[in-house]
C-alpha cells in the first residue's frame, strides 16, 4: 500500500489548526464572555475554568501514554477532539455545572491529544523527515492564533456589550471549526509501520481480539511504570531542579498572554467601543510574535549561530519591557473588574499601539523560552527525552493552573511582579545549567 506519511502529517496539522483555532480563541475571550453573563446563567470564572483545565492536564499526562498505547493514537485524538468540541458547545447554552465538568474532561482530553500527537508524528517520520514534519505541524498549529481572533476583531469591533446573540453566533462558529478538526483525525491513514504490525497480528489467528488488547494493556502499564520511575529519578536531578524555575515561569506567562492580558484589554474603559474587538486583535499579534520567534530562534538554534543563553536572555528582556509597558498602559484593576469597566487610572493614557506592541513582545518572548527549553532538554536528556518533556509539561501546566486561579483576585501590578521575580530567577538558573553542560562537554573532549 502507498506510503501516506506526508498526507498524515498535513492532515494532523490541519486537525490541530482547527481544534486550537476554536480553543485558543475561546480561552482568549472566555472571562470576558462569562462577565457578560453575570447573574444570568453562569456563576463562575473563566480563569477558574482554565485553571482546572491546566491542573487536570498536568496530572493526566502521567497516565496518557498508557491510554494511547491501548487505544492507538488515531482513535485517541478523535475522542479527545470530541471533548474539545464539547467544551466549546457549553458556551452556546451555558451553565455553571457544565462549564466546570467539561473543564475537567478537556484537561484529560488535552493530555491524551498531545501524547497521541507525539506518537503519531514519530510513526509517520524517519530520521530524514522528522525535522521537516515537525516544522510543517508546528507551522500549521501556530496559525491557530490568527483566524479565530481575526473573527473576534471584526465581529466585536464597536461592541460595548456581548449579547446572547453575539455569544451564540461566535461559539457556533467555533464549534463547527472544532468539529472539523475532529473529523480530520478520522481520515488519517495507518502508517506502514502500523500496517506491518497489524498484518502480523492478523496472522496470529489463535489470539482473539480480547487477548491482544489485554496484552497491549499489560505492556502499556509496564511501560508506564517504567516511565514513572524514570520521571521520579529525573525530577531529583540537579539539571531538572535548576530548570524548574524557568519551566514554572513559562507556565505563568502562558496563562498571562493566553487568558489574562486579552481580558485586561477588553476591560479597559479608555478603549471605549473598540475594547472588545481589541481582544481579538491582541490575540492575532501574540500569534505573529510566536510564529516569528519560533521560526527565527528555531533556525538560530539549529545553525548554532547564537547560544541558548543568548536567546533566553533576549526573551527575558523582551518580556520585562512588555511587563513595564503594560504596568504603565493598563489599569491596575483590569484583571479583577467584573461587572463594569476599569475604575483605576494607569500612569499613561491607555494606548492601543502600546497594548498591541506588548502583545507582540509577549508572543516573541514566549517563543524564546519555549524553543530553548525544548532544545536544552533534548540535548541533556537525549536518551530520556519523553520523561523529561513530561516533567516540563507537568511543571508548566501546574504553574499555569495556579496563575489562572489567582488572576481573578490579584491586581495587575502584583501579577506582573510575580512573573518578573520568577522569570529573573528562572533565567539565572537556565544560565547555570548551560554553563554546567558546557563544562561537561569540555571535559568529555579532553
């Protein structure tokens, strides 16, 4: 049978593009939408919902490989996509119980989805095509921040209050996009590697399907126990302990740019009728920063033209500049104001240009930290990459969850201060790890 690996990689990327166009857009506007429904149908918080998602996601990562091994990556991704669609659908006919219940389910689904994606991408790649396939996938994924937010900008521009009609129209569109993503997973083809395994299994006529699934499950559980032991060992290593500060910071700033900052812009009274539309425009500019940074620093790292420490230092400086401008430009009560617009006055007259510049810097800085964390983990733990990346996702997701929970209570200045302190310490620790690695490499070459 023909090799469908290129087809699979493109369809995989399109599936994630559709699903995360819906989910990223939802996360960006969630708190604003729920504020518009206050005292009506939902008594809750978009921040808390996102916090639950990331908290459950971090824990679910520990057993996701077992589920993927038993069900297979294609079925796992399809079922996970259905959970994402269910979360989007909640906002069409919202209720408090369904919001939080689907937050738990999508946290589980997200862990399954990303684990299955990694398995499927590897199955459809070899040493010669893995870099190309990864680039195609991530390129399509990063575009997910553009399209949904563009729709928000045009649909909400000039709107001062989000009506039920606005909300339903928006989330019906997002639901359709999410369902398209799930359907993409249903048309993925078996790779040649899977077909060879299946043909061998078909030849073993004495084994029933039930016995084969039991064997798969037993094997998956043994692998999961082995990976868990490896993770516990790595978590006590000096490198992981030092990098945990940088990982934690990546979670804090993830929650800020993906859910908090857009809400702050939408709540800024000075922006008037343009405020709600600017939420979408801000999301687009963050996406542009991510795309430029990911492409630029991925290439820089690949060609070794700059050290990892230089890119991380640039990311810290870029973020600190953004935080300072946000502190001056956005009212301090913007994250916590609920029924009305902001009441506090910022140090500057709020400027749309400065707000969007900060959005770009947030996306650019985030790409600096993430590309280099992936790079150093892949370099240090080349033989144990899966457990190392699971630890990274665990720490990042836990910190993102914590940040979402305090975002509805802390004033903007305090949130920025927390990120500055942890970001500074995390960057210093990254420098120490890189120095230790350079010394180790130098000793090996002697």
